[in-house]
């Protein structure tokens, strides 16, 4: 879950299952009552969600959600901490363990996942049309506009100019990255 509508939808589904919802956050829900996990999972699936009971799967979702938070930190901090330090501090686990679990369950590494998040953020900022590419590169901590442009083309298959000039630019929801 990565948006208020997602949280609202999950809350509604849980309430429809007869549960008192105490708290719903990105990737987790606290309820009062006796949950029937198979019924909840069946009710969540038509809404595009899945119930995660496996600890490693839950950890991967926490990593993804923490990386989304890190992107905001990354943009606003004068000298942001590294991805590994941020994840280790926020999740209270060694980065090498986090990296192993993530890579075992996902088709990419944490670093590549974060690059995909950054590229989606670039697309978002481009769509607003308020910042120059140089300003976007600076905001997202790229060493140069050229580095950003090269990474953008490698990931999207389009140059930044081609993307900006396309009639229907393709954006990927953050929860669908990976």
C-alpha cells in the first residue's frame, strides 16, 4: 500500500470482514477480533492487494515502503545518509541481511529498486514542468544531468526529451515497481 486510497480500501475490506480496525499503515494493519486470513486474502485480492504472512515477504514490503520514505529524505537532506545506513537504522537490521532477503524474493537488488523509484520521481517532476532537468538532477542527487539522462534512457528506453514530448507518457505506480 502506498497511498491514502489504498489505506482506505484496506480499512473498508477489513471492516467488511467484521473486524475492528485499529490502525492501517503502509504494509500493515492492526485489528481487533479473530481474523480469518484466507477470507481476508480472498477479499483483498479483487482490490489488487494480497495478504502477506510470510516474514521474509513482510520484510521485503517494509524495505520497499522504507525506500519510498528514503526517497523523500534523499531529496530534502543536504547530505543524505546512504541507502544502506538508512535502511539499517529504520528497520533495525543489518543491511547485508536485508539485501539478501530482498534479492532472494525480488527480481532485482535494493539498489536497482531504488533507481527505479528515482526514475519514477523524475517522471513525476517532469510532468509538473516546474523544474529544469538540471534542477531535477540536483534535487535527486545525481552527479550530473548527463548521469540522470543516461540512467533515464537505460531504464525507460527513451531519452528525457522523447518522454517529455510523448503524447501519453508512461508512469508506473510506486507499488507496481519491481
